[in-house]
């Protein structure tokens, strides 16, 4: 087996996964869209209890990210400790995530939330590019702050 192509694929996969965080925080929706296959299965079932995984067009996923994040004054997503497994033109990547979200609120109202967990992603190599086709968000620790910050952010967009 030639190690160089494997290393190049692993680096390309890591670049795609690492790109999720700054694309969201920079609100760079064009870059975010480039990271995904045309259809993506999004699994938020442990992040938002009771929401089953759903397969959506990538454009809709990016619009969901835009609608969720644009109401916040700031977000900071950090993805670390990437573990990449590749087999042919398929791959998985697991990464630890800390996601901080802040929205201005009235005094006494908790104006932020922090989620700690991991992303579990499945990727395919399509036309020479690695693209995410399955994104699972797993919350593995209690919320810090208040998850109601999402509702405050959504209200700002209305």
C-alpha cells in the first residue's frame, strides 16, 4: 500500500471536518455548503431529544445553520482530536466539539449556552473531493448556560 495517497486523503478529510467550525462562526455560508454532499443526514437526536435523524438537501442544511446562528452576536465552535478512519472512497471522522453561543439579553436572563460533545461524520470522495454526507451531533455533557439562548437568538431574527 502506498502511504502517501492515504496521508493525502486523511489530510483532506481533516480539512473538511476542521472547516465546519470557522465556516459557522464566520457565517461563511458558501464555504459551509462546499463541505457537504448534495444530501446530508443530520442526526441531532441526542442534542435535541426526540428529534429523529433526517436527510435534507445540503442547501437546506446550510439555511438551517444560517437561521440558527445569525441571531447570535457571537459563536465559537472548536473541533479537536480528529480521529479519521478511511476505507476506499468512504471515511468517518470523530471530533470533540465545544460550541459557545452568545446573544444579548435582558439583565438576569442567561445570555449564552455552551454545548460540549462530539461530531461524528461520514464522508465520501465524490469527483475527487471529500464531502460530508452524514453529520451526527452528540451532546455528551450538561449544557452550560441556558439552551434557551437559541430561542432568544431566533426571536432576534423575527
